[in-house]
């Protein structure tokens, strides 16, 4: 049985077991014990094994990608194409989300008692997010991209700072004599091989980890909360699906000159991993593997574009943030005019770039957008119960959007993309 089949099986069994436990055994002590002592620990170990290699993977892959291109003018050209594609696709996704919310009005007329119950349930979680959001987002955020201490930035999982340092490191390797740079390049190559081997270890645990992660979520919330916020969830999911199936397919066909069917077939392992982990960072190893082995993209392009995308190209997060802000504005009766909605689009794109590529990483930033347009930021408590389901879905769009960018950049650089396997 192939690995992605095992992961899908774990996903299905975990969801079925969790929903059944929530429905028929809501107060059973053994269900809580199983979730807290077996399912969640196994899921967290799996997730942490993937996350623990993100920093060395991102640093080594970007540095090698820049050094492999060799010419700083080429780095600038590839980087310009990459960032331009990121911005274009992210703006499109945010606009799609806002258009759907305006058309279907999912937050209008929500029952006041339901709103108060949801707010009371998640008030403590919202308070924690509020504290994190008060840090703010401004020009200092861009200054902080340049780390004072790259080791500290890595320890703090400050991905933008790590990426900046990796870009500078790789650029510097292109400017020193080849014979001096070669030992460091070999060291980075060896680091990549070690990281890939650790990922192999983690993936052996994947089916069990996915089962645990899904069981914990579904046994806690079941489908009741999803039903209560059905309109909101449906609008968000339709927006994510529309951007994936229509927009990304058009971009792959137009800019990547590749059959969308071939692309989506190759992207299946990425979709499964992203959906089960809710983490762009944790899906990065799978994304790089698919790009190189299934789509024939060169390591120097895949290693340059995809790590950048894991932090900066958040199509799904941008769409989700726009939908959530307008939904909560409707719930609280805040009327946002066209100008304010343009601000929401702009902030959604910027905040998506700054969002951490880990589960729930966008929530504090959404609170900043809410406060900016006059919506009570603590209102995010209303949607926390269904965030995990939407987090899983938007991560799929984030990661597949990164893969379309790699296809475009590789094709624009004259690479001939051919299926290598499967």
C-alpha cells in the first residue's frame, strides 16, 4: 500500500472514530483519556518531527538554490518572477473570498444566543490571541526581516528572518571564488541529505499521526459546531475550491503551459499532507519532493521557490482572512464600505505573507485586520471552533499555490518539465 493511501486511510478512520465518539460517547472518560494520552501525543510527535527539520531544510534549500543559480542577476530575475507570481495569485484569492461573502452574506442574521455561547466558549483562547496581536504589524515588521541574530531567529521560528539570512548566505557564496565556496556547498548538500533521511523516519509514523490529529479534533467538536457556522464554512470552502480548481488551473495552463489534470494528479501527496497537518512548513518536504520527482522541476528552482512560498505565498490564508473579517463584520453589524473592503484585501495579502506556516498561525494576524476596520477583535472567538477544519483546507491551497509558482518559474527559465515517475 502506497504511503499516501495509508495516510488517507488514517485520515478517514480518525475522522470516523472521532465523530462517532462525539455523537455516541460524548462524556465517556475513556474517550478523553485516549485523546489526551494516545491520539494527541502520537499526532503531535508526528507533527513535531516534521517541524523540527523545517529550519535546516529552509536554510539549506534556499542557500543551495541561490548558490546553484550562480549569477546574482539570475537570482534577481528568478526572485522577481517568484514574488510577482506570489502577489498576483494571493490578491486574486483575497478578492474571490470577499466577493463570495458579499454575495451570500453568511454572517447576517446569526442568532444572538448562539453568538454569545460561542464567544463564552472560546473567550480565553481569544484573549491569548489578543495579547499576541497587540504586538502590531507595521514598518518595524519589515525591519525585523533582517535578523540581528540568525540563530535566535531560527530558535524563534522567525521564518522571514531565516529566509533573508539564507538568501544573503547563498548570494555571498556566488561572490567568492568557486574553490572557496565548494566546501560549504558540499556541507549544505550533506545537510539536505540528513534532513531528507529524518523526514523518511517521520513519514513512517504519518498514518498513525494523522489518525491521532483528526481524532482529537472531531471527538471534541463533532459536526455540531460546523453545522452552526455552516454558511461561513461553506462560503470559505467554496472560495478555496474555486481558487484551486479554476484560478490555479488557469495559471498552470497559461503561465506554466502544463495540463491542469497532470498537475493535480502529481499534487495528490501534497494535498494529503497539507490537509492532515494544517502546516505549510510541515508540507514543504513533500512539496519539494513532488516538484522534483513528479514534475521534473530542477532542484535549484524547487529549492528556491518552494521554501519562499511556504512563508510568503499564502493564497488560502489570504482568502480565509478576507472571508473571516467580513463574516465577523456582518455578525457584529459593522458595515464595511468599498474603500474599507479594499483595505481588507490589502491587509489580508500583507498579513498572509507574515503568517506562520503552522496550524493556527494566521489567527493573531486576523485580529489585527479586524481591529483596523473597526470589528471587535475578540470576535474571533466565534470561529475558533471550526478553524481547524478550515485551516486544513486553506493549507491545501497555500501549498498547491506554491507548487504552481514553481511550475511557472521553471517553465519561464526554459526548463522542460516531464513526468519522472507515476
